[in-house]
């Protein structure tokens, strides 16, 4: 098992940038970094591998 998260893809949307990430444990996670500079949103984070979206 890898110790790092892997960015699978990034997509520009009307709300911001959506980033799909594979956690070090193998789980899939989706982060939304809003255009307006608001707080990033995360869906599907692993409680053991959680990393803030701005570091991914």
C-alpha cells in the first residue's frame, strides 16, 4: 500500500475545481475547491487518510 494520495483527475466546473483522489488506503474521494474562495468540500474521505483538499 502506498503512503500517498493519488490525484486521478481535475475538472473545471461552474462552481470551482472538482478533484478526484485515490486515498492511500484505496478509497475514492472527491474534493470541490470553490471559485469564490469558500471552504473546500470533500465527499468520501477516509477517516484514517484524511488530508485537506488544498494539500492534495
